């Protein structure tokens, strides 16, 4: 594998790993707005979600398990812990289970990698074949501010990585004009309340959320969340229709308050994403 391919794979991995927590977006026909008799129920749902957003944000850390599909590009799973008390931190094991990205990773010798999130940068550990093309270095460092060198979407990826926290899904659902309580359900054997809604980008007043939607070229998206008796998010489902195909993500959260560690990899074993993007000379 030559230098240009190394850079291309590095960029795709940045986008794919951001999707372990990114909100998915979809176009969906919205139903008629809530009638007069439904307004009180809508208000109760909004208040319950506000309490859930606050409780989930204050919990500061959790164990995360997620599955993501993105058209024919990829399908992947992620498992690990994330903290968000003072910037995003955590360690995830990401496994590419299908799609063209999984095929590329397989040629590189491994479909699984370790991802480490720190407040200033994200690190991805690659396999031996990839390291052969990067001076023996196994880790790629993605400084959030440097992702802008990838083009217009780079800054968007940086923002996504900084806000990969469970409470963001609840916050996003609060921007929905049709948020509603679906009912009481069981999530992994524990009782939870299911809420659902469609978010129209044009109606979002939160500047950060609106920026994310606009950068992704999205008009609307659907979000489903499940909240437990402690007001904590225990499951989310988001779906999308994008230019690369249909996208869907399901995530489970638990063990809130878990201790999170994310050690910075050795400098001698780390290559920088910005450097890879600068080295544009080479053959494919």
C-alpha cells in the first residue's frame, strides 16, 4: 500500500470513528403536528427529557456498546468507556464487520482497532501492514483542530468527536417539535421509557446542533431514546439516508460513573494525521 492510499484510509477512518457517536440524519415525512389534546402529553415528554439530559450529562462517564452501518461503505461495532466531565476521554475497541472499509482493513491485516479519545485529539491504532507505510508507527493522531485540513468536512468531524456524549442524543431530541412518549419498554431486562421524534434542521435553535446538521447537509433526522428510572439514557437509535446510502446506529449505555482511562500513546509510535495529509506526493 502506497502513501496516497495511507492518507485516504486515514481520512476515512477519521470519519468512520466519529460516527461511533455522531448523530445520524434522515429525511422522513413528518406526521401532522400534535393536536390540542396531545399538547399536555408533549409538555410532559419535554420535561422528562430535560431531566434526562441533565442527569446523563452530570453522570460524566459510561460504558458504551454501539453498532453502526453506513450504506456499502461500512458496518462496525464499538465497545468501551467514555467520559465527558472535562472534555471527551475514553477508550473504545472498534471492529469493522462489513462494507468496503472492512475489506480495506482486512488487507491491512486487521479489522479491529483501538481508539483513544483525549480532550485535544483522538488516536487510532492500526495494524502492522499499515505501520510499514508510516515509518513503523502504529498510531495515528487526529488533533481536532487539524481535521480542517481534510477539507470542508474536517471541522465538522472535529466538532463531532468533541461532542460524542450520550446526553447529545437527548439534547437533539429536545429540538424536535413532535417529540412523543412511545411507552414503557424493557431494555436488557430493565424498565425504561421510550421517546421518539423527528428533528427538522430549520427549526433547531441550538447553534452547535444546527451547525452539525448544516455541515452534514441534513434537513431532518429521527431519534429514539430510552430513559431508565434514574433519568439516565440507556439506549438510542438513530437512522439516516445519506449520499453514501442508508445509515443507522444503535447504542447502549450503562455503568454510569465508571472510571475512564485513556493514556496517550508513545510519541515514538505515533504518526500525525496532519503530516499524512501534507505528504501529498507519492503513487497510489
